[in-house]
C-alpha cells in the first residue's frame, strides 16, 4: 500500500510538472534554443561558424590555441552572408548600427529572446553578444528591446 501511495504521488507530481513544461513550450520559439550565460559562447561560436561541429563546454585554456591563427580572429572581415533579419526593436536594443554577424531567436530564463552577435566596437579580435528580450516585437516593434545579457568573446 505504501508503494502505491508513492507511485500515485509521483505520478501526480510528474503530471503537474509536465503541464508547466507544456505551457512554457507554447511560449518558446519554434527553434527551441535556450540561451544561458554558461553556454552563450558555444552558441555564438556555432552561429559564427555553422559548419563546425558543436563542442561541449571546455575550459577556456583548452580552446585558446584555436584563437591563434586565421583571418577571422584578427579583423572585422566582411560578411559572407547577407545580414540576418532582426526585428527593429531588437536591433535598437543593441545600441549599435553595425551589421549583425549572426542572430537567432530563442529563450532566456523562460522568456522569448534574440541572440544578436555584432563586431566588437573597439577590439577587432572580439565579438559582442547580446541577448535581448523579444517582448518588444509584439508590444512595441519600433521601440528598444531590453538587454538581458551582454558579453564580449574572442573571435574563433
């Protein structure tokens, strides 16, 4: 009887948990990218070099030799692809008029967001990544999206 009670309780908890997951999945963008501070650099790297295999997070020291050569890590090279489409309020949120190197919709802490990667304003060996709240896309398309996370990374 005790086991039955435990099973019923665990089923009740898992059903209520799955309902909240389903609710959050409805509000999440279709591509399902979840942005987090811990994994933002790997997401930026994947966007800038879509042909490269996605790697697990490693310590910064393990990946530094990769930064030592190559044209991309030393200059703001021209875009090889057309600039990605970015809603105006998301673009305004970055505070920059530089052409975006990459962008994609996703979620940040359960809310819709955009990841936008721009050339760094003062250091050509870096890029600037912004996670911008996407609520402005529906509420105020010509306004300025709120920056949720911002970080500079070495170009890879």
